[in-house]
C-alpha cells in the first residue's frame, strides 16, 4: 500500500497529490478508471509482463486480490489517499465493487496488448515474479 500526499482544509475539502518521480516508483504514462461496474461483476483477471500500476479507490470501495503464483493476498481499497502498488508479474482480480465505486489506475506505460498475461497458468512460471 502507498500512502499518498494529502492536504486537508476544513473549509475547502481535501487534495491528494501524485507526482512522477516523487510519489511512485515509476513515471505515469497512462491514467484510466473503471466505474459503473455491475454488482457481482469482476474486473482484471490478468497480469502484466512489464507494466507497473497504482490502483486507487477514487470513490467507493472494492477488493483487489494479488497473486504471484506463490502468495495470494487481498486488499480492501476505500480511501482516495491510498493506493495499491502492483508490480509486473502480479495476477490481479478486482471484485466487490460498491455502488458508485470509481477505480482509478495509474500505469507506467501506454496500452500494449502484448504485455498482458491472460492465462493464470503462465503466471506460475513467470520469470519476473
């Protein structure tokens, strides 16, 4: 888990900052978000060969399960000032989205289809994990 820089003002609300080279162990080249995920649906179910990500619950909550083929651990995300760092070679499943949840992902590279590992059995022998 990564605790993000948070600034608070009783009158004006909160502000969280993410900066390349300061907050994360990678530079952000792509930002995308998931929202309106129907109840009971899962997202993810893949890994990446090279891509690093930070997953943030910008609104609402959801659970992220990470699995490197040896160790499996689940994280409940529900604070917009915390992010889950996902290194290459980690299988991820996102589930249990609350109503109105927004999952924001900061990625170390642009979309590259060849970077995806979509077969779980492949992760068991992945060199990078």
